[in-house]
C-alpha cells in the first residue's frame, strides 16, 4: 500500500461530498446525473483502496460490477431525460413537481 | 515516489471535479469530469489495479461520458456562445489540469516500468483478476448481464418514437 488507507478514504470522502453538492444544488437534470456519477466514482475509489489494503481481488471485481450498474443506470436516466424534454420542453428539475393520476 | 504521485493526482482530481461542479455549461462540466476520471484511472493504477484503470478509461470515459455528450448535444442543452466569449483565459484551468495528468502519466511510464511486477506493492494482474471475476463472482456477472439487458430494453421503451397529438400532449 503506497499511502495509508485513511488518506484514500479522505480523498474519496471529499469527492463524494462534491458530487453530493452537485446533485443537490444544481437544477439541470444533466448536472444532477453528473453529481451521481461523481459519487459513484468516489465509491469505486474506496473499493480499489480497500482491495489494495487487504490484498484481495474482491474490491476490484466489485468496481467492475459497479461500472456495469452505472452504465445501465445512465442509459435509463438519459432516456428519461430525453423523454421529459420531449414531454415538457425543459429539463429544469423544479418544473417536475407534480404527478398525474 | 508513488505516494507523491498519489497526492498530486488526488489534488488534480479534486480540482477537476470542483471545476466540473461549478461549470455553467454542461459540455465543459462533462469534459472536466472526463479529466477527473483520467486522474482517477491513474490512481487505480497506482493502487495496484491496472485492469480496472484500463476499463475506467474504456467504459467510463469512452462510453458513459460520450453518452452524456450525445444527450447534451441532441437536446441542445449547452448555452449558445458568442465569439467574444472565447478568450484565452478560459483555457488556463483546463490546460493546467490536462498537463498535470499528462506529466503524471509520463512519470509513471518512464520511472520504473518493472516496479509493479516486482511485487513490492500489491498488484493484481489480468489473470488473477479474471479468475476472481469468473470464478467466485460468476453469478454476479450473470445478474449484471441481465440488468444490462433490462436497462437496454427500458431505455429503448422510454426513447421510442412517439407521434405528437394535436394538443401538444404525447400519445401514451
């Protein structure tokens, strides 16, 4: 392990908080999705750091599974953005505040 | 040496993500996120995960971020820029981040290419990685492949062509 695990965890926590701030404060749906991406990458960094700390392959395998999950999440979410834009003509998150039915 | 590179890349990644979060234009935000992901791939390599680093570049940057750019450009979400907005000073942060990442990459390449194989630090080669992925975690791979199929079907269902009704409301 080249650096202590605590430093990896601190870096991942900082990245996660930035992603959380992006997801909470921005109003465009695209920027909210980018914030979610940043948070998922912070989780991946924690997993690789844990894999290096315990010298096991499990963390890296989990990162690859996380990539597949992220790809499917992004595909559905971007299709949803496309649909909402088609339906409402905007992607400001504040506009989607009522439900039908 | 590797630990110094780790801290430099960590700061570069934080700076790129900060620029990404505060960017007004979504295209610039995605590009800064791509730079942050490059730095993260180098961090993965330094932590002994070369295959995950390669997939980070191929899958994340090459597929997912390009999908973001596709959607931004299809929906024309980026604000229109006038020519006088494109001054020199806007190049500076992007150029700094990119040159830092390039410098770290060259340092890793030229410093000691064989150090990883000598086993001083943890280093998981593709063979052991594949054995773990398709041995113990074969069931998880199957489940994830099902999930990718469902996501593809769902994305197709959401994005299919809908003729508009006259009142502006979509057909169900």
